[in-house]
């Protein structure tokens, strides 16, 4: 039978290893989040090569973190690992939507299902910013195409009717997404109406000019 001191020493060694894994995972998670945020910023600036490079850095660290924590599931599922995965998924999904590319699956990204779904919800919010940029540049057609992708993603998200403990608060995220879509659709509709009004006014001015020329040959 082991002595109390032997038992204590064994447990101390185990907890030391767990604490070291936790500290390292926190450091890596922060790097994943930083690279992901910078990638999203690059996507908005249409610096797509830079965005892909930053996503690769985030992916490498997310994979490293997952591999490192195989022996420490209590840390892997503590929360901040999934937060980092969510940010990485958001970067990948924002890029795909902006580029109008097929969305990668969660297993292709190496993230947990709930992290993926929450990342998708936040990507929709990021894409509103991109649509507004498109509208400011007069690219209404592309703005509408991006909105359609956002719509499709939202209608997929609302089918996941599970407790928050399973989806990590997805219901709250989908409520946010609904508001984002409503505002974005309103912005596009307003621009469409403005364009139609401009066309109507231009047509009326041209008719008046033609009539004036006819009356004064």
C-alpha cells in the first residue's frame, strides 16, 4: 500500500502536467484567435492571399492544440478551446461567403460542431459589413448574391433546436443573425428603390428634353 506522501506526489505530478497543458492551450488559443481576426480583416480588404495565409497559421495552431489535448479532455472541453475553434471557423466561413465559394464542413476544418455553427452565425454578421461595402461601391448585384448566401445559412442554423448546453448558445446567435439579415435586406431594398427613382427621373428628363427639341426645331 502506498504512503500518503507517495499518493500526493503522484497526484501532484498529474496535476502539474494538466496545468502545463492548460497554460500552453491558453497561449495557443490566443494565437488562433489573433490569426483568425487578422484573416477576417484581410478578407474585408480583399487581400485574399494574406487572408488564406493567416487562416493557415490559425489552422496549424488549432490542430496543434487539439492534438496536445487528447490526453486532457477536461481542458479540451473547458470552453476556450471551442472559442478559438469558433473564431477560426468564422474566418474560414467569412472568406468562403465573401468569395462566393462552397462552405467547408466542420470536419474539414477540424472543429467541433457547436463551434462551427456559432462561427457560421458570426460569419453572417461579418458579411453584412462586406455587403455594405459593396453597396457603397454600387455593386448591388453582388450584394444581393451575398445576402442570399447569408439567408441560406441562417435558415440552416434555425433548424438546430437543441439546448444551449449542446450548441453553446447558438439560439442567441441566431436571434442576432435575424436582425442582421433584416437590416441588410432593408439596406439593399432602399438602394434598389433609389436606383429605380433615378431611372424614372432620368427617363422623365430625357422625355422633356426631347419634347423641348421638338417644339423648338
